């Protein structure tokens, strides 16, 4: 059981790694750690989710807490339930974009505050692995609650399209983003959905992986946008907490540049606010936050770290290179379709197409994330750090070294024997040169 507890969540193959017995113990352990009286649970559409939900709910109720059953729900809907309902925690039963044989749990304490290794998940693990009885003298009960309409009504209040009318295409990849379609329909006639790709639940994900970070998964959405003359294409990941965008020309919008565009809109609503961008993001993001009157701060990778920093610094927005966008609207979390609404707000306010908005931010040459298998990540990081002693060093997350005309970040994967390289320079030629240096260093340290 121990290996399924990852840095930010619980994830494993069903039924060999995660199964009903494991889910039941985790449910009881969560109640014991949080001293919970009630916990909200939403689940994705995977074949194993109903039986895992039943076991998880049994563990929770046997431990004396009530279960608020949210039914099928995106992870952002579960987070909203943790904020809007009187519960002591919430759990999203999902393995996000992983293949069908996987399942998992994203656990939050009251707030909702995410629990990862180092922030409570390791204690749930230890309790679940222990031999102590988790049974209470009086069991809890299960109550059904559909949170989707409340969540969609909340998000619709952010829409401000004026007189503009937009044509949109959506790819939900047979996954949980399907539950967000009613929100877009509720915004008619300002929005017209001209194409929905894979808008039927299928836990086998037969068409493509629900992962907009992989550009190959966006090919059909790109074609649909061009064919249907849509103003924007929107692609959700498996549990609806990440989102990718395609502009009206069918080109993919870089995810860090989306953060820069979102900052313009958010800072109109909250002048002078703090905005976080993960340390792999283009320098353009920091520049645009400052240009919009905000305060730009770097953050490390990973939702548990980012949400903690958002709370500490009262940030109103945070963006990750992976397509996670977090909002400080009371509970510091991903909000599913809200990035799309904010982008459309900006398009309406400026009168500019999405392609013009994001291409105006192409001031630097970015390598994209490069992954390398290594035998000893600590040796790699030490060798790279020693090779660039005259740069501005940050060890917030791995090693980041900055110079006036270029910077790079090398960080270890949390789940695999990999290091991940991101690099940006003022010119393409310098970016390629510096990337060659770093690739040689990384490969030489295998």
C-alpha cells in the first residue's frame, strides 16, 4: 500500500495496488487524523470508481463520520464542495489523466486544504498501514448532494462578455469535463458551442488520453476549431482540474502565456494583487503581471505547495506550466472552466482574437520541458550547480540559475528517476547553445 502515496495524492493500479480494502482503511484513517464529522466525496467515471467509493464511504462511516456523496464530480467541483458545504474534508476519487487501469484519491482537510506528503498525507498513510481499529461506536450516514449546479452558478458570475458573441469548441476526451458543458450552455447566447469532441463518458478513454499538456491530444480540437471557425478551443484533462487552449487559427496556446493573459483579467478585478507563476514559466509572465499592476512571485511545482503559498501570500491567481490555474476566490484551488471565462472576458474587453493576445507575448525563446532519465538526481543537480557559479541561484525547487539574457531550471521528478529541464533565452541561437551545454552536463552525470 505504501507505494501508492505520492507527493500530492494517492494513485495506483486497480486492483493490485489500490483496491477496496485499501480504500476502506484510507477512509477510516482520514477520519481519525482530521477528527472529522463529515467528508464530501466526488468520483470520476472509471470502472473501478463505484466499488472504491463504496469501500471508502464504508471506512469513513464506520469511523463515525458522515459522507456527503457528490456522485460524479470533477475535482474542482469537489474542492468547491469542501468550501461551500459544512464539511471537515473532501476527497476526489480519481486518477486524473492516467490510463483506465489506474485510480486514486486527492484528499483535502477543511478549507479545503490539500494534503500531500509533508502536509498530512504521510500520517494518513501511517494510520492506514497500522493495525489499530478505526471503528467508532456510532457509525455515520451517507447523504447525497449534487454540487454541480451550485458550482456552475458560482462560476457564471465571473462572465463579462458585454455585447460579444463567441463560438467555442470543447474536447472533454470522454472524461469528467463533460460535467462542465452545462455551464457553457448557460452562458448562451454570448457563447455558442459549435463542436463537442468526445462528450460521452467512456472509462476506457478510447479516443485519446485526457491530457492537454501533450500536444498530440489536441490535434482533433485544432482541426475542429479551424473547420467550425471557432474563436477558441478548450480541452480538459481527466478530472477537469487542468485545461488547455487552442486559438482561432488552430494553434496551441502555451500554458505559461495563459497565466500572463489570466493575470491581466484577474488584476482588473483585484488591482495590486499577488500572482504566482511556477518557476518554469517564461519571464514574460512576471513582466505582464508587473505591467498590469500586480506583484509577481515565483512558486515551486505541485498543487499542494502552490496552494499553501497562495494562502500565505493572499495571492489571487497562480499558474503552472502543466495547465493548472488556481484562483483565490475564497478557497485557493483550480476552478475548471474559470480560465476559459477569464480569457473570453479579455477577448471581449480588448476586441482582439486569442491568437493576437498570446502571440504579442512571444518575446523570448523557450525550450519547452525536456525530460532525462538519470541514475542519481542529486549528483546531476550538484554538477549543474557547480558549473554555473556566477548566475543568480534559486533552490526553491531543484536548481534554477538566472542570467540577464537567459535562465534554466533543472528539477527532479517526484515520481520517476527523471530530471526535467526548462530553459529560456533572449534569442533562439542562445537558447539552443545553452540547451546543448546543459544536456551534455545532464547526460554526463548519469
